C-alpha cells in the first residue's frame, strides 16, 4: 500500500522539458525563440548575439539578474541563481553558448 503511494507520487519525475540551470542560458533560449519565430531564416549565433546585446543595453532595468552588458573586456556580467557574479565574453564564447543552447533545445 505504502509502496504504491510512493510510486504514484514520483511518477512525474523525468516528464516535461528541462529548465536551464543558468539564468543567462534561460534568457538566451527565450530570446532566441521570440526573435526567431517570425523569421524565414534562423539568425546566426553571431547575429543573435548582436541583437541580444542591443536589446539588453536598451532594456537593462527589465532583467534584474544582468549586472553589466558590456565592460572594458566586452563581457556580460550576471548573477547566477546562487547570487554569484558570472561573466562571459560576447565574441566566440557567446556564439558557442547560443549554439549549445539551440542544440540542446533541438534534442529535447
């Protein structure tokens, strides 16, 4: 009786989409979906990064986890879910991050 209850309780585990653990990746995924949905061609990762950089610069106050869009090293700084400050360069690292996020989304 108790075992059946536990099995029913945990039967939902593993169902549904996974959420990104990193807030920035979650933001990029959502921005990519919104930005790409009405376009004939999916923008390149570099093109998406430029559009995202413009959007974040103009709407910084909307995204409370973003600390700085561009610093002296052309990096973006944000707070992760634990409150630690993270940073990533806008160039090749951002292109690779976007590519990884798209690949992960297509594999789900």
